[in-house]
């Protein structure tokens, strides 16, 4: 929390500023929204990364299967 928010917490505790509570609640609401947005962004990055790695593995497996098939065909032709 910034100095301003901490000061407002202090003033609210002393009962000096009724608007401080509203401001603090709004700040906390924004913080919670930012945390949730960050969690969703990280989850999407994880999913996208996993899909990318899976696609790379599938492509490598396909190339290897094709290579083995060609090698087997060449062996039969000899």
C-alpha cells in the first residue's frame, strides 16, 4: 500500500475521515480485481504454453514416424 492509503487507514481508525473508509474499500476492490485479472492472465499463458509444447511434441512424433516409415521402405527395397 502507498503512503496515502496507509494515512487514510490511520485517519479512518481515528474516526477523522468518513470518506477514508470508502476510499480504502475502493482501493481494495481495485487491488482484488487486479489480482484476479493477473491470475486469469497467468492461467491463459500456462494453457497457451502447454498447447504450444504439445503441438511441438506431436509434430516431432509425426516427423519421426514418417522417417521410420521411409527407412523401413528403403530397407525392404534392398
